[in-house]
């Protein structure tokens, strides 16, 4: 039951993040939405790896013990580090764009770039 609830929450968060990336024009909000999508995928992975009354595989249990799969948790730990690096780099690029164009509005920046190319 916990697995189903985790997946449902992950799907809802993924949808909110995806809508934020599509419909918002502010670059900072787009980065926050990307972080929300990343977090929802990680939540889904951890939820799919959970088991009711599961025990850690390093604990010796009875013969027919219900062990939890540690692979999703290891993948999520790696994904957290990679996503942090990607978001930090993207934030640096947004800071450079804001410094040059004095705006976080993606459409305004696009318009300014097109105007620069025409000159």
C-alpha cells in the first residue's frame, strides 16, 4: 500500500513540475520545476523498491525473509549528486543570462537574442 501511495505522489509531483517547466516563463521557476521532476523520479524509484515488512539485506534473517532491494536506493544516491551538479551548472548559466540581459523571462531573452543576431 505504501508503494502505491509513493508512486501516486511521485506522478502528481512529476505533473506539477512538468507543467511548471512548460508554462512558466521565468528561468528560476523552470529550474525549480526541473528539481521537482527530478525529486519525483527519485521518489518513484524508492517507492518501487520498498516492501512491506522488509528487512535490510545485511541483516541475517530467517530462510524465507522478505529482503528489501538496495539497488534503487543506491541509484537514487547517485542521482541526487548528479542532479545537484546539473542544477548548479544551470543556475550559473541563468545568472550569466540575467547579468547580460537583465531579465529572467525566457521569452524576453529570446527576443533580445534574435534582435542581436539581426544587427
